């Protein structure tokens, strides 16, 4: 994926008139839109690395909207989804929202409600991507540690003092201080509090 990939609203609806109208509406608000008439067509071309959200018709023929949501989640794709439906369906709404849907809107869609939902979805996606990138960077730093430095990291995060760590690892306190200093430097932190936060983020 290019670092400059445009934030995209993926639009999936089998009604071509609705698809055209929504694409025009979203475009008028400055959104880049990719439109598909079926879940299968969307999934075949979908790139999870492209930032953005999806607006999915619940009652798609073939694979329906909830099945799209379930498939993406099964593949660990956290694509924020806004569902559209021709009629209120409480059980489906509950199921979709529990699985992380941003909103559930009834057709004909109110433009303000849709734009608000899209803004929320894009913001959530950006936050998740930033957190994911931070996690990757932390994991890279942890991977750069020696086996001993990782042991020291685990002990420091657990709140143990240098002398306690030395006793646990069967070495002297002076050696632990050296390992600890190198570990903190590689992790790019200066305080134990920062190290604890970083460790928690890596395991989130």
C-alpha cells in the first residue's frame, strides 16, 4: 500500500439507483468512494490497508451485510461499518452493533446522519491504525532486545528492583544495571512508567 493511499468510503448496495445517489452525496462532501453492487465484488477487490470505512446494505443478495462484517472480523480486518437497511430489524441491529458497527441507518438515509456516521467511522479507523502502528514499532523494539534484556524488561515491568532481578536471574546487581540501561535505551524510554505503558500497548 502507498503511504498516501486516499481515505476511502467503500459503498456496497445492490440497488444501482441508491448506489449512484449515495456516491454523488459522499462525493459532494469530499469523500473518495469505491462503489460495489455485491458483497462478493467488494471482498474480491478490498484492500484492508486502505484507510476508511464501509457503508453496507444489510439485505444484499447472496452474502448479506452481516456476513460481510463477520468475514472481515474473522480475518482480523477492523473495517468500521455503517449498515443501511430498508426496514428496521432490531435483532440484526443488536447483532451488528455488538460486533462493532458504527451505526445502523434506515433508508431513505438522512444525509446529515450518514455524514456524521461516516465522520465517526473514519475517525475510529484512523485511531485504530495509529494504535496498530505504535504497537508494531514497540514490537520491533522488543524484538531488538537480547534474551537477557527481555528477561530484565519483564522483571522491571513487574515492579522488581535491580537487586531482586539479580537474585531472580542468578547474577549481580551491577550486571542488571547494565542490561537495564541498554534495554531502556533500545526501548526509547527514560522512566519505568513509560516502559509499563509501552509494554501494555504491545499486549493490547
